[in-house]
C-alpha cells in the first residue's frame, strides 16, 4: 500500500469532495448553527436541527481549524454552532435537547445524554482555538454531566422494566473518546483519567467475549450474555469504532496490551460483519448467527464503513500486519464505489445489502458533517505517518 498516494487520496476527498458539499451551504445565516438535512444535491429537505449535529459539526470545523489550516471562516462557522447551542440547546433542567426547530424551539429531549458529550468536545476545541478558558470549563462541566446522567444508578429514566436489567457499551465508548478528546485539547485531569480507565476496564471485562469471539452491545449487569433478540444483537461497525478508540489509547500510553485488545476487537467484528457475497459491513448480526428481527440488519450504513477505515489503517500503522492493509484497501474500494457520489460530492447514508442507495439523503437528524470527514482527516493523518516511515 503506497502511503503517500493514500494520504493524497484522503486529503483530496476531505478538502475537495466532502467539505465543499457541506460548507458554506449549510450555514444558517438567519438563526445560526447548521441546516444539515440535505438531499443528494445539497438541497434542504428539512429545516429542523439535530442538537447532536450542531455540536459534532462545530467540533469538526474547529478541529479543521486546529489541525489543517487556521481559516477564519472555519473558526466563525464553528463558533456559530456553539452560539446556537448556548442559546437553544439546553432545557431548564440543564440537560440538552436532541431535536429543535430551525429557530431553536424544542421538539425532543431523549432519555439518554449524548448531546452533552458532543457539545463538550466542541467547547473544548473552541477553548483550544481561541485560548478562552471559559469554554474549557464549560467542556469539562458538560462531560461531567454526561457521566452523571449515564452512570449514576437511577438517574436516567428506565427504558424497560427492571425484569431484565442490561448495560450498554455505547456510554463506555463515548465516555472514552470524549475523555481522550478533552485530554488532547485541554490537558489531563483526574476526572477524565478516571473515566478513561473505567471505560477501558468495562469494555474489556464486560463486553469483549473471547469465548464467543465477539464484542457485545448489551450485556447483563455483570457482563452476562442474555439469550434474547435485543441482547444477542451485534453491531460490527460500532464495535470496530470502539476498537480504534482502544487502539488509540494504547498508542497514547505505549501499552501493547491495549493495542492488542483493540486489534482483537477489530479482527472478531470484521469476521462477523463483512458481507462475503456483496461486500461492505452488515449493520446487525446475531451473536449465535440466528435470525435478526430488525428488518434493516443487512443494510450498509455510512458510518460503520468510515469507522472501519480508521480502525484498519490504525491497526496497520501500529502493527505492520499486512492483513490490515489488505482489509483497508478492500473496504476503501467498496465504500468509495458504493457510497460516494462523484457528481455532487459526499457519501450517501444508506445502502441496500447489494450496495444500491436506498435513499438519496446525505444529511438527516442522524447523519451530518461528522463521521465521514472525521474518517477522512484521521486516515489522511495516519497515511502521512505511514509514509514518513516507508
């Protein structure tokens, strides 16, 4: 694999294909923030705003400002997203909404707290970009709020009865990557270090199952596998995303155990997730290979492929093992053949199992300028590192 060629490819995709699709067209000059529910050609399909997306897109713009080029428009657009969040993103109880109107009127507040984690990294990036310590304090407060809501017993309203209690890997993954981002942008502190360690321990001890060669999404409170539809469900792309978070922590610490753990998570879930007939990663699988009840289980969503691009390239960077380079090229070829739209730029969000687009949407309350540009930026950086050693 020619790392210089790869770096140029990802740089071009980021700066000349992905970002021009989103900016400046999605900047809401009237109300602030971002209009991100977009059709194939970038036309607005819905003016409602995801609070997740406002934080994620602000973080993406500010990260580009910090890591690629200190462009005034990136800083201004990133600030616009945070201003919108400040004014409209928070309910009276201090928690954040999930879904608001174009002018910020609340529509939905979900029971779980993820908006807070994405706002936290955006405020941290703004603090780093501007030197304003107030935004750094806000970032740490939001992370603490995310932790409190997700991990304090009884704090979050129950989704189900207490007949069959479960815990999920999602909050641990987001706690880990948010803590990593705050450490990178603001410096270490005892609270983020504590939750980095706690998240890593929970992922390894409760969700990674060597006897089943998989990574579970939900388990019982002590890590037990529960033999029911919801608790047998595997999401290969989500677990692969978690794998690169673990690998990245191993790289930061120089910890070979964590690197090996992340690679093992990737290996198992690649084997579980790759569609041998049509290519691409299945969205859901059953841990015992039984039928899955969710009807979209064989579809190919954009974000697992973006996360797997990062994971395979990072695994190759850290281990030098040829299979990771082969997987990366296999995945890159399939993804850019099927998700990409050379005419208008960016990726489609959702494909049928055989790789045909199931919708022309490129932006929604769930898909915004986040997973794809993050993957392009991360892969560009990793490829440059690999090139420097070739």
